[in-house]
């Protein structure tokens, strides 16, 4: 398959002025140089994107996703390296980019379409479709400076998808529109995918990336740190976020003068097995209707009293599928001193096909977590392809009287 985007050793540098106003930099130009610092938003990034691929660029704020998209789109020039493109490109990189606030929506359609490479005749041919897709017919002759952010996005997206692009770049803008318009945009993206067009998407919505992307690239501090299947890369991203969140929770507790661990560290879950398999030892495979057994051991010294446990099953992206705890189960664990065992049994579990993660936690009397083990184990469900979703059923269709 042909590469339509080739990114070769691209680096992008910005100069950051620390603690200096514009006035100070002009008056004290020589001294100001000492307060300048180079910030490399991208460092030696190399990627090849094939025709028809939908790629999700993911990472924390400041990781370089939007900068990379702007370099691909030609909005920013790389300081080192090069980007090679094949085909017509349309980009939705910033809210209202390419729009003039003093022009009407109608005038901006022609202006923006011209920027994206359409002639006036081509724009005239697509104009009614563009306006109908945007859904802002009543405001098309109003100056866009009076538009809401949602109206901006509607019109900009409508223009971009009607210029017949081979490559579409989208940076987070779909999060601004209302839900029906977001759905319309996603339907258009699926249509583009079916037509074999190439899409590069930046989004903080893991669900959105998982829905439309067949490959994901994770950036961290301007470098590519993961490139692979969407589920694998998003799983790694989620794991990194959890580490950061735990560190922040601990720092906040320390600033408040609270102990980071609510109970002595000896009171911990020491092992977890999912249907007899320990984490890292592979994934047990279940069929819909099989029992799921999550078992393990706890070490408590001094003795643990008035405690509870919770169990959560989630998707690789962190979406909760099922959760329970000892309070919901109306069970009160006995006082535990030393080492003890636990076993959650979920009989006749009818989950849909896919991979799932298991988390367990020890709770205090107020249901606050004392200790938790995220992704303590994993399992896979293999099912018939007669239905899709988190719940498995074997549907039956009948036509009585026909």
C-alpha cells in the first residue's frame, strides 16, 4: 500500500521567554537573551502513513500532537527533517482557522474553500451541500464574528469534508459541536474510511480514537514512544495516566498533611489470579456463560477489621463493564490477621467478545480504598459473531404469519 504521508526525522523548536514581558524584552534586549530557553515540541519524529489508514495521535497535553499535525498540514515549518505528502489535504486544526471574522458565513465558505484548493466554480457546485451539512442556513449571511464556537466548527468541518480531500487532518475540533453534529461528523469520517481516504486525528477522547482509528501513535515530550494497534497504544496511555494520577494524589495528600496510605503497608493484596492465571502469565479465554473466578491472597499485620473488598471489570480503555463490592453483596468479611484468601465468583457471565481487565481493592468501613491493584489480571471472551457489544446474546428473528 502506498505511503501518502512520510515524516522523516522532524524536529520543531520554539523559543520560550521566562518571566519577561514584551516591554522588558524590548528595553533590556541583551539581558533578555539570558532568560530565553529552547523548547523542542518535536524531536526526531519519523512516521509513515499509508493510503486509507486512520491514525490517532494521542498523548498528554504538551506532548506534541497538535504541533505535529500543524507541521503535516504546512501551518508550521519544521526546523529539521521533512514531510512528504501525496494528494489533496484538508485540515481542521484550530477553531475558525481560515475564517475572517468580518466576512459572512457565505463569503468565508468561498474563502476557506479557496485556501483548501477549490475554484469558485467547484465551491459553487458544493455550496448547498456545505450549508446543509453545517445546519446553519439561517445564519449563512451573518458575519462569523457573531457565530458561537459550535457554529464555527459546523461550517469549517462542512467545508473541509466537501473539498474532496485525499488526506483529512482533524485536531480536537469535533469536541466543540453538539452531540447530533458530532455523530454526523463521525458518520462522515466512516464514509471517508470506506472510500479509502487517509485520516489523521488528534483527540483526548479514547472512545473516539478507539471507534475510528485502526492505528494509534503516542507522543511524549515531542517523541514517538508507541506506535501500533489502537487498543495496545491506548492501554499504555491509560497506564501512564494512572501512574501520574497516583503520584498527584500522593502529593496532594502530603501537602494536606495526610498519610499517603490510609493503613499500614503490610495490609495489602499480595496475589491475584483470574480463572487460575496470574497477571503476566497469559489471558484465560472464556465463552459467554462461563464462570469468572477472581481469587487471591491478602496479608494483614496488624489484623484487619471492619473492612471490605471491591471488584471491577473494565475494557482496555477503562470503561467500566461491571462492578461489585462486599456491601452490595451484603457480606461482612471476618477479622483477618496474618494471611488470608479471597475468591470472587461471577457465575454464568455473559459478556460480549473482546478483552477485559480486572481490578480489585480493599476498602475501609467507609468504602474508601485502602489498597487497590489496577489491572490485576485480564481475560478474553470469544463468542459467536451473531451480536456485538458488552453483553452477549444469541438473537432470534422470526416472521410470524409470513
